[in-house]
């Protein structure tokens, strides 16, 4: 082989080697970039998943707390309604007994004036008792409503406070 041919072959071999080296560097750079992109994507997916599941866990916790608050309110309402109903029926029973006693007294009246006085006295006492018991039972009902609403109001306040803390502006 001639010197010129050897020189040309050498130049071609050098160019091929240089091209191969350039390709390997490009391939390595591409692989490194790909690996970095995959690593960054993996990190972002992990962060997003963590945030999503934390958000879901928070939602589930708040939902459970809301249900618990409504259950507690329902129990308070049921017990309170039972107390109000008992007070009402106790009042109704006492009224019936007072009516029977007044009727017996009225039947034993000897004069019309005595009957009118007994009837007037009974009516005044019954009116006073009805107003007093009506007020007491109404106050009980308002108190039951307020007490039953407390767990719901407390939970609502906690939920709003938590939402405002996690809110970013």
C-alpha cells in the first residue's frame, strides 16, 4: 500500500474513531439526561401521590369526624326529646289528676257561689300552671336544640379552620 493510501486510510480510521467517540459521548449524554428525567419524574409522581393520599386521608378523617358529630348530635337530640316528652306527659298527667280533683270538689259544692269560686280558683291555678310548664318545656326544647347543634357547629368550625390553614394564597 502506498503512503498516500496509508495516510488516507489512517485519516478515515481516525474520522471513524472520532465519529464513534462522538456518538458514544452523545449516547452517554442522552442516557444521563434520560435517567435524570426519569428520576425527576419519579420524584414528582411520588410527591403527587403522597399529597393525593394525604389529601384523601384528610378528607376521610374529616368525613368521619362529620359523621361522628352528626351521630353525637342525634344522640343528644334523642335524649333531649325524651326528656321534653317526659316533662310534657308528666304535666299532662298532673293536669288530668288536678282536673279529676277539681271535678270532685265541684260535685261536692253546696251552693252555686261555692261552685263558681271553685271553678274560678281551678281555672286560675290551671292557667298559671300551663304558662309556667309551657315556659319550662319551651326552655327545655330550646336547650335541647342548642346542645344538639353544638357538636355540628364545633366540627364545622374545626373543618373551616383546617381548610384555611391548608389554603395557600
